[in-house]
C-alpha cells in the first residue's frame, strides 16, 4: 500500500511500476497518448485517493458519500457505481490513510498529485506523484 521512493526519482512511482509490469502499454500511453476507457479500477483509485485527501484535511469537513454523490466523482464512461461501492472505497481510503508513514507530519506535505516529467531519448514522458514530503514520496497502490 505504501512505497517510499527517494526524492531524486523524476517519473512517478505509478509510471515506473507500469513500465516494469507492462512496457508496451507504458509506451502507448507515454509516447502516443493512447488511453483506455475508464473502468471500475480507475474510479476506485480516484475515490480512495479522495478519501485519503479528506482525512489529511480533516474528516469533519464533509461526508464522503454525500461528497461523491454531489460531485458525481464516480461517473466515468457509463460505469455504474453503487452506494455500497462508494462505502467500500471509503473504507479502503481509511486503510490507505492508516498506511501513511506515521513518522511523517501530515501538515508537512509539499505537494499532492504533482505532475512530473522527464525526457527519455528526447521524448517527454510523465506521471503524477501522489504525496510529496520533504523526506520522501509516498505513492498509493
């Protein structure tokens, strides 16, 4: 659930993982801009991250289920998401939050979802860093 990555990495941990697991898909996404249709896993990642962000900001700010329904955060390529799904994603977000390194001060976050890019043989490639602290980068999986 958590990967501590040294700060000198330029690509996001997610992009590096995709390259290692499926290099052909990584090339299609990075070099040709080809994206697949959204799916339940994309929505799950978005909503789990939204829940972690809410907990970092202070959970009293809003009700997660109401927030998701109001903002229609689950609409993606006509995929049906139930209230139960959203509650499950909230639970997973709670677990992801608990996996953040306890030694890190949540108020010291430098950036969230920062876009990063680099050049590989003259081609620009990039990704996003989930949470950047002064000491390290944390990527949710």
